[in-house]
C-alpha cells in the first residue's frame, strides 16, 4: 500500500475510516441518531454517560466529515438538532456486524432490532 | 438500556466492542493479521507507521481480550508470532463492511480482495 498525500495515514479504507470514527464515542453518537435521538441534551441521557465536551467535539467532527447534518429547530436561544446524512446512514451495516459479533461473544449484551439500520 | 456491573460502560454491544477495538490502531493490527502478518517487526512495516509502544500495547490488549494468540517460534532470544483466534477472525465481516463504506465514500482508497475475510 503506497502512501499518498491524499490520505492522512494510508489509502487503506480501514485506516481512512478509523481516522474518522476510530474512537470510543463516535459510533455511540451514530447509534443514538439511528435510534431517533436528535437533540443535544438527549445524547447525554444515554447510559454511557458521555460528557458535554466529548459530545460537542464528536458532533462537530461528524458534521465536518459529512456523516451528520445540523439544523436549527428553535431561535432565541438557537437550538440545533442533528440527523444522519446518507453517508452516515451508510454506516448501518458496520454497526450491524459489530452488534452480531458482540452478541456472539459477550453474553448479556443487548440484542437490538434492526428496523432502522 | 440499564447499567449493569458486568460491562464497563453499558450492555450495548457497540459500547462493549468499542471498549476493546475502538481506537485508531487495533483494527489495523487485526487487518494485518488477516493479511498474513504474524511477526512483531512485520507489523511495523505497514504504511501507517505504527510505533513500537502502540504495537506492543495493542498486541497485549488484543491477546488479553482473546482476539489473538501468541506463540514462540524461536528461543534464545525468544521471539513470538501472533495469530487471530476464532473470536478475532469473527471480526472479518466488520472489517468488510468498513471497507465497503470507505470505498463508496472515499475514492482512491484501496479495494482489497476478501479471500481471507
């Protein structure tokens, strides 16, 4: 795999993806969006206890990479809600395979339905 | 999703998996094992330029979680080689879906064959 200046680490599709969502929180945010969460405070209610600074940073990063979009639902004060873009929704199969793996090897993990993935 | 003491963050299968491989390097190591890399120094030859301390820590962590196994192939000095366990190989579909996603949204990323995934 030759290095090219177009990619941060390499043109490997795994490396490119991990540079975007390769952390403990980004896919938790994506998961919550799939589940219907859209407003800032509602992400903070998830059982993983995301902190506000992590949430704000991840939302900004994911928006910057085009995985989510932001729109105002209220003025004075302005409040935003978030939604998956087509590109973000396209991560659904990745989430599904991760869930299958964890369900197989970690008994007691939740087995979600995949209506929205 | 109720919290339980059995899981670090939550019984969500995504959270459980991300606590193991949710970083920029673990799946790169898994990828290289799928590609046939098995010896310490050979992981360091990948284009992502993994450092020795990151590699050593990830190998130890992945072995601790049962995703890879270690065996000596030489004595005096002892040298180890690494291989995916059944549990580690079971991450193949996750890697494949990540590759499909990146290939679709990042033109120029490599399109690997999936003989081994």
